[in-house]
């Protein structure tokens, strides 16, 4: 399903959808549902791909559906006829996979011998600030962003808590496609601040490890959803809103308490929203 998502959506959107979905899958039931009906999907000439923004899966790049509902329909004939609602054939490959500006977004390492590497080839070895000390991120516009220079201004915790180098670079890839150098600089510094000052408390509260790349991704997802065409100044003014959105997302992993307190207009006290 990873390959199908990349094939029909292209490198950028495909990878962002994959990162989003794998971060949000609550358990193995998601993939188990698909495994049980894979043969019938193939017979119907229907291919599932990771959906966008928590949509579950998308069938033939047309219909979004929850995997449990899909399995009930296909395997147990319960509920609506989901496959009957798919009118398109298997979609063609994304037109820009090999020819668009997507391939321009990459890291270039300024060593004695310049090395170019596609982000998708990144390994999962240990990451420190020294890993990227000579790295330039070539943006969608063709402009080089000096990530190596910025690394000196990011906290050590930013690098220590990178769990997957590949996923980290995938998120950097999304930033490089979506934003200019000044916005990327701001977002990475804001992420470093969140990781240093907010992450420890959230992690202690929910008892789950929170990686640097997951925080970066939630920031990117929030900003692309709400502020895609906004200026740097606008985003800077939204710093606290972005921090709250990230905090609320991760605190929601605790089903009993969102951890956010609100003032009560009636008694002038405070209450906690338990809806997550």
C-alpha cells in the first residue's frame, strides 16, 4: 500500500499521507482488515492507498473509507456496498513522480566531494547535529536552505529524539516543497523550542515516547491545513496557537484527560476538557 500511495499521489503528498496515517493508526487492526480482503480487492480491480488527513484508506484514488467498514462490506456483506460505489478504474501513476519539481527537493552535502541523495534513500542511523553540518536542503524553488548552519541553533534534544532518520527527512522534504527558507527556519526553531520546553511534560503525562519527526509533522500538518499561503510574520504571530495545537494532539493520546485547562465563566475557576 506504501508503493500504491506513492504511485498515485506522487512523492510529496504520498509520503506525507503515509507518515500521517502510520502516526495515527491506533493498532494493527487497520492493516489486518486490509489483509483479510486483499484478494477480493484485487479481483474487483481496486487498489487501496493511505488516505489523507485521517481518512483511513482511499480506493482507486476516488472513495475514502474506514478499513473496518470496508472489511464488513467486502467480507461479511454488512452495511453499504462500498466497492459498488467505486466508479473509477485503477488510477494512472502520478504524472509528476519523475519529472516535476518534486525531485528538486533534496539534500546536498557540501563535502570535498559533493554528494547528492534522494531523501527516500536515507538510512535510519543515529542522528546528531554533525550529521547535517554540511547539508543544504534544495527547496522546491531551487533555492538552497543552509540546514547545516541552522543545526547549530537547534537544541541537542531536537537531534537526540529523532527516532527515524528517514521519516525526519521525509518531513523536511515536505517543508522544502511547501515553504520558503525563512518559514522553514522559523518552524524548525519553533519545533526545537517545543521539544525542549513542552515535550518532556507531555511525554511524562501520556507515558509515550514522542519523536522529533512526529512533532515536526504535526506542526507541518497544522500549518499546511490552516496557514499554507500565510506570511512569516503571520506564522510568528501564531506561535502560541501552533504550540497549543501540537500539545493538544499529543495529550489526546491519554483518553482520560486532554491536559488543557479552561476558565469557567460561571465560577471564575478552571475546568479540564475530557473530550480529547
